[in-house]
């Protein structure tokens, strides 16, 4: 007996997908991520206030921040392995609790023991580093695939807002509270990050397929590297990030204060350019939350290459407004890359290896920035600021362009999206 085919739903009958911003589980995750971002960006500012109050020396501040970075870089790799081996929610919980514990330790060492403060800062960095890949994987567990780009845009907006709100809110509170109290407030933010996010709703792996004994740490980490190598677009993206972060971002971080002082004779250009960059990033996140370019990889690499306008604007004797506008364009572009990049990683990478692959991303992003900063200043002394900025601008333009030519880079996918999945053009 022939069966009657089910009626095909027309475009007008297709229900609109529910926004991720209306999902309680995602909002809890977003709140936890925002709290961790505020705590992360507020800590250096609070420690800077301690220097102003003579509770910490400038050299001590450098040591404390360096140990925090070292703790982050070590823990981001470990956290990626643990988040794939255990519950991502559990990793977030214990990592954020470890960071929260450091607040009273930093307060106890303030003005008394630099060794205690350095050790506490290393633990704080470790908690922050272990959280990052776990948060990334937990987003994939919490949000349906069709909503992840919007969710990732909301996440990156939380991070960018933290770069503005963290120091500004700390400065406001510093008028009424002492450094000790501010440090304890950072600890409370980490408690929010630990306790507020909910558990992911993804289907657990088949227990029969899992090994009875977990593999060693080195073996599991190498599995993550092998998974990353299965995706040429991911490796190409990492190479492009290396160029933009270690060269472009580092060069502008060193050169912008010098040019603001020497060429424009004001600190206003420095402050305005950095603010424009953050506001541009927020605008880029708003755009990419809804925009779905068909060749999303090429669009993302074009956005990443747009960072090259920042060092280019510093090379030329232009009006300060041009420099500020260039930084806004760079901010927009960086999020046009970041959000599709995170979304594609969550979609393409094997779910049981997602945290480890994400940890490689954060390791490159955060690990190479200090290296670039350390090398740019001697390069400027040796070759001049114009030559260094020109070389870095060229790298920002050319390396993402070359990465876009790698197979699978056009769509950030190993297979070309089906025709049915292509966006319908308005007529």
C-alpha cells in the first residue's frame, strides 16, 4: 500500500528558532562567563591600585602578573584534557573555586609577602586557564547547533564588555573601598562563575565505547593535536592568529603609546583608540550574531586581516581621528573572525575532543602575545618604528589571505555545506 508523503513545510510555516538569549541554561552560562571575565580584567587594575597605595612595588606587580600568566598557560592545556575526560561543568566548578580561593590569599600577602602573592596569582591564572576550554565545550553542550553563533556572539560581547566595565567599575568602587575589599569582591565574582552555570544537556558517550582505564595525559593531549590536524582550516586559522597576535597586536600595543605621546603630544589618542577597538568589537559581535555569510571562512579571514589597518594608521602622519577609526575597524574585524571560528570549532571538532582542541586555540592566543611583546620593542630600536609597523601590517594582511587559500578554509568545514543550507537571498 502506497504511503502518502508528508506535506513539506513552506518557508512561512517553518517556526522561527528560539533565541539562545531566551534559554535559561544559556543565560546561566553567560552570567558565569561574564563574572569570570570581570574578575579576570579587574585583578590587574586592583593590583595597580595596590602599587599606588604603596602596598606593592612596580617590580612586585610585574612578578605577580607574570606568575598569573604562567599559571594560565600551564592550566589551559591541563584543563582541556580534564574537560574532555570529566564533566565540563565539574571542571568549571573546581577551576573557578580555585581562582576564588586566591582572593583572600592575595589580600593576606598584600604588603607582607610577595612570595604568597605570586603563588596565589599563579593559582588564579591556573583557575582562569582551566575554565576557558571547559566554558567553550560547555557552550556546545548547552546550546543547540543552530543557535551557537548567536550564543558565541553573546559570549564574546560579555568578554569585550568586561574589558570596559571591569577597570571602570573597579575605579568607581576604589573611591569607596580599599584594595583588600576589592580583592575579596573579585573572589565573589569567581564564586558566581563557579556556582551559577548549569550542567550541559548533551547526550553522554556510549559507556561501552569508552576505555575502562583513562589514557595518560600525554596520550590524550596528543589525541587533541591529531584531532586539530584533521581540520586544515583550523590549522590555517591558528597560523593567521599567530601573525595577527604576535606581530600586529604586539606591535600596536608597543607603538600606540609612543606615537600618542611623540606625534600627537597627548594621551587622548591612546585612550580613544583602545576604547574604539573595544566598541568596534562589540559592534562586530552584534553584526555576526545575525549575519550568516555563505563563505563564512573567507569572510572571517577578511575580518581578521582587517586588523592590519591599525598598524598601517600608525605609520602615517594622519589625523588622530583616522587612528581611532582604524582601531574601530580592527575591533569589528576581529569579532567577525572570532565568532564564526568558535562556532565552527564547536560544530566540526569531535565532541569528546572539543576542549582539548579549544585549549590549543587559547594556548596560541595567550601564549604568543607575551613573546611578541618582548620582541617588538628591540625590533623597533633596531629597525625603527615605521619599518616594524609596515612589516607587521603586511603580515596581518598577507597571512590571513594565504590561510583563506587552504582547502576547507572557505566554509570552515571539511565538507561544502549543502545547497539547502545556503542562505536565501532577499528579492
